[in-house]
C-alpha cells in the first residue's frame, strides 16, 4: 500500500530549545515554574542567554501540529507518509528544523519568510517543572498562496490536520483546507467503526479525505468559539482535552463551574452534541483525552455511540515531560486511521505514542517505535 502524502498537517512549525535552569533564572525573568506564554520583546534577553548556553541546549522540533505529524510518520517505515506545511525563517534554526524533519522522513513543504526569524519555543526545565515561552516569528507569516501552490499534495491526502492555533492566525487558509478536505467523497475510505468487533466498512459511501481539527487550548475555545462553531460542520475528526471540553460546556450548557461538578451525563451530552452538530452530510468522530483518565469518544448521529477507553497507568517516576503527549496521541491515532483500523486500534496507537513521549524531554523520536504495523 502506497501511503505517501496520506497525512498533511498545516500549522506553526517551531524549534524547541530545551535547557535546564535554576529557580534564580526563573525569578530573574519573572517566569512561573509551570506556565506557557507567548514571548514578547521583553523576553528577548532570555533567548540571548539561552543561545549563550549553546553546549547545554537540546534542539527538538516542536509546535502542536508538527509534533503530531512527526509522530504519525514515526509509525511508518515508508518515507513521506506525513507532510508538514508551515512557514520558517531563512536562518540557522529554520535550516536545523528542516534537517530534523528530513532525518525523520517527514515530507516538509515549509515556505521561507525572509523578514522573520524561525519560530522558537524556549523550554525551561526546573526539576519536574517546565516553563514554556513561544516566539512564533515566521510561523505566523504563513500565506494562503503556499497552500494553493501545493494543492496537489493536499488532494492526495487521506487526512488534512490543523488546529485552533492555526485558525486564529490564518482563518482564510483554515477554510481553504476544510474546503479541500470536503470537496471529494467516494466509497474507498470507510468511516471508523464505533464497535470493537465490527470492521471499518459500516457505510456504503463516505468521505475520501477527512478534515481533522484540534481545539488547541481552553483560551482558544473561549475567545474564538464562534469561529470554531462555524468550522465544525466541516470537521470529521475533532480532538480535544477535558479542559477544552469544560470550556465548551460553559458555553453550550450555560454553566460556569469546574469540570468536577459536571456529571458524566453532562459530559456525554457535550461530546455527543459536538459529534452531531450539523453532521448530516458527513460523519464525525469526537475524541477527548483526560490525561491519565479515560478517553471519551462519540460518533455523529448515533445516540448510543458514546464510549470510554481506559488508559494504562504510567509510573510517575518514569514521566519526564507531559508537554507533547497530547500531540503524540493524535499522531498515533492518525497513523492507524489512514490504514482504516478500528477505533480501538487507533486509540491504542494514540495511547502508546503519548506514553512513550511522556518518558522523553520534548517530542523526541529517537526512541524506537515498538508498536508495530
């Protein structure tokens, strides 16, 4: 089976700069031990200090979509199953990022912005804590024209994947992706089954290309829900976590409290409503992760389709970094989805990938993939 260009991700390619720092460093720059912020001009000195620590820096490709794309490729021996589209600067970090993708057999279609620096995420490790500062740089200079130039690759994809992060920075490109994904249907690529024992083929005729979307963060949902809601009818695979689901619950259930006060019935209602929202012409699967707790899944137009998938326990002493585990879950899931595997197998691969990345610093794919395909 030729899987080349089966998964295409469009997002913000970043290069993670990982370094250990002490509490004095965090205090000096008014940084919290566990936090994620966007870098400003006020943080430029931090980058200069980190670059001065060149020998102790670890460079790993980062960015939510790019992490998932790299992980999906990690499951396949065939090169260029997965493609990353985005924008980087014409600098050493951009060249280093491209070299990393090349070494991991990821097809990279990265445009070059001559006026901006490659996006960087400074990952400051202090004991078990991690403070993240993102300098988006060239990653948000992406232009719709680059998608148009590479439309042939998009049209070969089985899955096109993007996120809320990309939606708010480039809505025109996001809707272009949705239109490409939604523009072709046939009877070859079957919808994922909602039962463990049944095969993938449960419809006569369903989507050839799927549009996958990640909610990205609670603040994205809270501040941009109308845009997400407008896009939702085009989404076939919707990924999110329980914090993002809580934010949606506050909106659609008109509530304003913590997820702990929501009953399982309310949680099921939210997940099912997301699956069913204007989905008559396309099937939709909603996948919600909860860290170490059960993964929640619902399918469109199937009132009894809600399922829970248990997550194996990982010893806390083995956990190094939780930051990219959610991205890895999506990558593992998509790696099996293009093979038309069952929902159980897709979830299993997602969990495997997430738990391997938990044991690494950043989304480090130098470890061997023993999942097997």
